[in-house]
C-alpha cells in the first residue's frame, strides 16, 4: 500500500511539473484550465524528428560525396585516371597503355589458364603412358598399334582381391568370436559357475541347485533390502513432516 501510494504521489508530481512547464494542459475539479496546449506544441515531436532525419540524410549524402571526391583525387594524383577541372586544366595522364591495361591483364590471365590446362593434360598423358608401359592398361595409338596387355585376369583382379580380402576378414572375425566364447566358457567352468564334460568324458566344474538358484536368490534379497530402505525413508519423511 505504501509503495502504491508513493507511485501515485510521484505520478501526480510529474504531471503537475509538466503542467507548470506548460508542456501539457489539465482541468482541475473547479473546471479551471492549467497549462497551455497549442497545435505547435502537439506537433513539435514529429517536426523535430522529421528535421533530424533530414539533417542526418544530408550529412550522409555529403559524407558520400566527400569520400567519392577524395577517392577520385587520389586516383588522379596517382595518374591512374585523368580529369579536367572547371578551368579546363588537365590533371593526370591518360595513355594508350593505361587504357589498355585491363585488356592486357585479362589476356595474361587467359594465357595463365591455358598454361595450367596444358600442364594438366600433359600430366594426365604421362600417367596414362606410365600405366600402359607397366601393362596395367592397354591403348591403341593413331596407327592402330596395340600397346599394353589386357587380359580377363588383370581386369578381374581388383574384384578378386576384394572378395578374397572380405573372406579373410570374415574368417578372422569368426575365429576371434569363437576364441572369445571358449575363453569365457572356460573361465566360468574354472570359477565353478557352470559345469561341462570334455571330449574325454571328464566332468569339470560343479553344478548344484544352490549355484543354479543363486542369481534368483540374490535378486530376491536385493529387492527385499531396497523395499525396506524405501519404507524406512517414507516413515522418516512422514515423521519429519
């Protein structure tokens, strides 16, 4: 209530201050007009905003023109371009070389691209000839002469090698899984968790009803213990509340 009253008092004080400054007008309980309101004072913010926007646009335009003039003068002083001032004086030097410079640069760039293309073609031809000499591939020249040797074996060699590699990897993976399973089984037999009979008919490990039922008994004991803890926690919480 005190905070609300303070806010209302502050609002009333601000309103009275604006009325005394004739920023706004108000009519009191007796019908007396306080403050002055005119069309000019109402439209003042919009007029000021418009004037400010016009000034900012004018300044930005002047800045762009000044920057463009500075860049042009810099290029004239560097004799990159030429210009004639209002008195008819020529500034800067314009020659056929400077005018043709972009075309010359484009021509040089095209020559460089052609050189790169020719180098790539030469490298590809060299690699192809190397493979032909190594009899990896065969080719027929312009005179119809066959170079290199191509056979069904050499063509199918990559597929055959890939198939052989896949078979070897599958065989190794299968052997590893079998070895791991045998190791785990032997470990359980030695720990007397399970029993087994080997190829000679010898019995290994001990198998009893207790060992078989051990996991179920442990699970049952664990469930009882957890239920007891939960019950104790609930009772403690209820007592605390």
